[in-house]
C-alpha cells in the first residue's frame, strides 16, 4: 500500500505528514484511513506528548477530497461511515495536543483538518476556503467544527460564495493561532512543542477532553463538571509535583513521562 501518511517520531512529538503532493495532498479513502490509524496509534502511546499534522510540499496543505482519483466519489459513502468522520473522531479521541503546521492552502476537507487541530500555525501564503459549492456540493462535514470557530456571517459568506480567507484573515477570525513567514514556520512549531512539553501531560490530557465536552454543556452543567475535574486534577500526583516544583523553584519532573503512566 502506498504511504499516503508519513509518520515520524521527533523527540516526544509524532509528526504526521500528508504525502500526496502530486494531487495537492487531496484526501482519498486510503489516505483518510491511514491518517485515522496514525492518530489512534498516537493516542495509545504514553511517550508521545504532542502530534504535529502537516503536509508534503510548500504550496498546499490539503486541497480537500480527491475529486479525480476516486472518480469524484471519495466521500459519497452510501451506508458506510464517511472517511473524514473517521479522521475527526480519531483526532477527537487523541487526548494529546494536536498542532497543525499549515504549509499551504487548506481547502474543503483540508480546512476541516485545520479546524480539528487544537493549535494551528500557518505560513503567511496559506489560504483557507470552502469551494465545495463550485462543484455542486456543500461543506457539510467540516461545518461541524467551523460553525464553532468562525462568526456566523463570515462562515456563511465562505460557504455560499466559495471564496477563501488569507492567512492574515484566518488569524484575525481565530481559525488559526498565528500566521508567520514560511521560512519561520518550523521555528514557531518547535517553540510551541517545547512549551507544551514543559507542561503537565495529565493536565493537558484531561483539559483537552474537558474543553471538548464543556462547549456543548449548559452553564450549570459546565460549572458542575469543572468542579469535579479540578478536584480530580488537584489531587493528582502531577499536581503535587507541579506545586512542589513551583515552591522549590525548579522544573517539574512529570511522573507520566518518567514512569509511562497517567493519573
């Protein structure tokens, strides 16, 4: 099978690279399956502190569904689960920070991948769009995330007109965290990874899950859930170590990194 996803371990981060540059890294069924499997593997590896999602080349991160290679039917699934849903679910279940390294245009399903990342840094030349209406469909799957991230009027305009955002606009609308010169993209990604690694793995894992759940709760349920989770975190081994390290003015020694377990 062709390796549509390159998997590389760099220190404590797992780098996943979309690897179909000849098709602008368009998503086909095999690629989506390999990507979902890679996120599932990352979720089960306690030594991995973060996942970086990027793509081969410097022009396109992902052009969305492969409309040519699969005869335009990549995500016309019938009763089968949409391949992009499998990827989204694997990303959501991966309770490690997912950092998008967006090296070029992210369109359609590619924009969906960006929106499913926890943090996203993009090269200044990147564009972000939903051109589906131009080929007779609509950005249904990716709307799941985008309606939670973009102002309604702005997203409606993107979806109805099919016109992209610049990287600067994507940053302004909080679709990405930061747009940087392409030559500085790797430096910024590595800096984010270093700062993530300095923090409690257990707190990041529990916190990512909590943020995901709390956004759809009522205020009262959110407060009750938050009270429960902060009590659980405050009594954890990593919280005790973090507070001791703060008092002793030293770097914390996280148990879940050294011992390979979670609270």
